[in-house]
C-alpha cells in the first residue's frame, strides 16, 4: 500500500486531491530517484519529496495546464530545488556552531560557488531532458547549433535540408522547449 504525503491527504478539494494523488502515484519513483541524487539519508529523501509535493500543490493550476512531458520536467526541477534547499538548511545548521573565523568565511564563499554550480547543473539537466523529448530532427538541429556551434548554412549542408528549414526547426524546437520548461508559449 502506497502512503501519500500528508500535504495531499489534507487537500480540501476532492478533485484537486484526486489529481495530486494520481500525479504522485505516477511520478513517485522519479521523485525518489531525483531526491536520492542529493542525499543518502532516507529521512532526508522523504522530507525532500514531501516538500516537493507541497510546492507542486501550490502550482496545481499550472500543472493541470501542462502537457505530460512538461509535467515530468517540472516535477524533476521542483524536487531538485527542494533538495538544494534541504542541503542548504542542513549546511546552515552545521555552520551555526562554527565561529566566523577566516576558515568559516572561506567555506561560506565556497558554498555560494557550489550552489551556483549546482543550480546551473540542474538547469542544464532540465534542458537536456526536455531536448530528449523533442522530435529527432529538432534535437539534431539544436545540438548542431548550440552544442557544436555550427552556422545555419553548415547545419543545412550537414542535414541536407534548406537553410529556411533549419531556422524553422530551431524556432519550433525553442518554442516547444519553452513550453516544456516554463509552461508557456513563445511571446510575440
């Protein structure tokens, strides 16, 4: 029997509770897997997943409007953000008892750089996951354009398609990525 987080059980609206229950059951394994990437402690992992559910409930209307691929990316990003928040809290608890001597200042500065790198890694992972969900031609054109830094002309030659088709594929892929990552269409 699958135990639901308290945040879901205490939801007042029956439809919202049913939606979150279905979402949790469908993505629980992914949420746990993502949380385990940040902690080896089962209690901490459970806390991360619970906090993630609370965050998802706060954005329930946004989730309901998303397509399945976008929901997956959104959930993974939410769990990663909550995991980082938990690591920060744990690190802060440990540092409370340390006097602010020169070594402590250096470690705080190192933590800030670590957090920036971790956030960047999370964003890149989310983008890579979203790219992997695109059609093959759009994946190829994005990789050639943004990872191999080829020009539209070089891409057209390599893929044996017109340059206008390259630009169309890039525009379409960017629009789909924006939808998957942020749940919104490209603004005109």
